[in-house]
C-alpha cells in the first residue's frame, strides 16, 4: 500500500482578537438601538429642525450653504456649535413670544383702566359743570379734567388784590357757591394750588412769589374750612409760585392768566 500524502495545513485566519472586537461592536450597536428605542422625540422640534436643514444646510437637498456666517458644512468642516445655538434659540423664541404676549395683555389692561379713569373724570366734570352753570359761575371758573382729576381754575385777579392773600369781599358769594359744590364730593381728595406770574415781588409779609402763592392757597383752604363741612384731612394745599405758567408772562393778559388758584377734585379711580 502506498503512503498517503499529508494535506497541507489551512492558511492562518484572522487574529483571535478580531472576534472579541466584533462581539464588542455588536453589543455597542444593540446598546444604542435600545437607547434610541427608549428615547422620546419632540415631533414639532424635529420638524422645525428638518425644515431648517432643508432650507439652509444642504443635507436633505442640494446646495452648499451654511447655517449663518462661517465655513460650509458641505466643505467637510462642522458647524455643530452654531447648530446647537440655533436649536436652543427655538426654545428661547417660544419663551420670548410668551413674554411678549404677557406684556401685551398687561398693556391692554392698563389701557382699559386708563379709559375707565378718563370716563369717570368726564362724568364728574359734567356734573360739576352743571352745578357751575346753575350758580351762574360759568364766566368765573374754568373746568378741565384728566384721567386723574377734575380741575377748577379761578382767576387770581378776582380773588385777591395785587400782592395780597386775603380774599376780596365781592368774591365771597362765589366762594360760597364753590364750597357748596365741593361739599357734594367731600369723600374725594381735594387739592388747592396757588400760582403767580413771574414778576418779582417783595413785601413786608411775603418775601417772594412762592410765599405769596402758598398764602393764597391757604386763604382758599381757610375759607372752605370755616364755611363748609369739608374734612380738612381730605384737602391738600401748595404754592407753586411762577413755575407752572399756563400763558405767556411777557404780556399783561398772559400774566393775568398765570395768577390763579386751581382746585382739583380726585375721584375714586385716581392713583392719588
């Protein structure tokens, strides 16, 4: 019997470590698949991101544009930092929209409140104007109003002699009618302001226009205190001197308008 020829040994295979490496890669793949399966995706954010990619990054469609200024993604250089900023900005934009909406709602409420205040002042002014006309005071009192108050303006020339702070006798009947009107609104805060023109003055009693205007406001206050049932705690007086003119002090007519006493009646919606 002839000798049997021995077969050649098989060629060497891959190194043994490659099997371990392959197993490790499979385990990692399974691990990330499990992570992905357990994750949640914000559909709305994903759609926004996909739309952004379609328009600007050229991953989903042709073109080679960048997210903003910088190197293009299609050139092989990543702009992941800018992409992160863009994704974060979508949340910030939503927050900004909510803040803007809250500001708009607050402003709308403030506008409605201001409208209610103005309406209250207008109604009060109409009632006072009616009382002024009934007492034949239309030519002696000017009525104005804001959202905060109704203002009665009395010409200082008919109230006081020049440089004086004593009510003239002939004006006392007018003051009595004014007091009767104010008594109807005794629950409201009342403010009395005295004003002068800018002509310098100095006397033995008043050193300047500030003192004179304050003394005239006090004279009106003292009359109301003595002749009406108004609560003095609800009345405030001040002298504003020459510093709030309503007319041109360079003319005699303007100076006459600036010499005045203003009585303000604040209503229940005022911020006073």
